[in-house]
C-alpha cells in the first residue's frame, strides 16, 4: 500500500511503478467510484475491447453464422428493397 497526496488542484500522482505494471499512458482513462471512505480507480476499456467483450457475451445466443457471400447478398437485397419502396430507379 502506498500513500499519495492530493494537490491544491485536487490532483493525485500515481506511482510510476504501478503505471508501468498496468500499462497506463496519457491517453488511458480511469473510472473513479466511491466505496464508503475509499476511492476505487478502474482502467476504462477502450472501444475495441468493449466490443470484443460484447461479442463474446453474445456468442452463445447466435444460432447461425453467415458467410461473407451471404452477408453481401443480404445487404444487396436490403438496398434494393429500400430503393424500390422509395420509387427511385436502381442502376445495379
């Protein structure tokens, strides 16, 4: 356990050893939560990590996977149906 000081601007400095161990840099964000008389700092995950987590949680619920060709055909069909409904001419 380490002691850190709160500055007059309400800032703290994290020990360099902890910053290195956690792989933190200037661009990483930390979330702060109050737990009674304690403050809990948590490293905020970047967007790509969050999306990966969502995909991993959703995977058991996905019953069928589609090939790239099937996805492309579905997009094509959706595009055609939208444009036919709008009355625009399609040039595909």
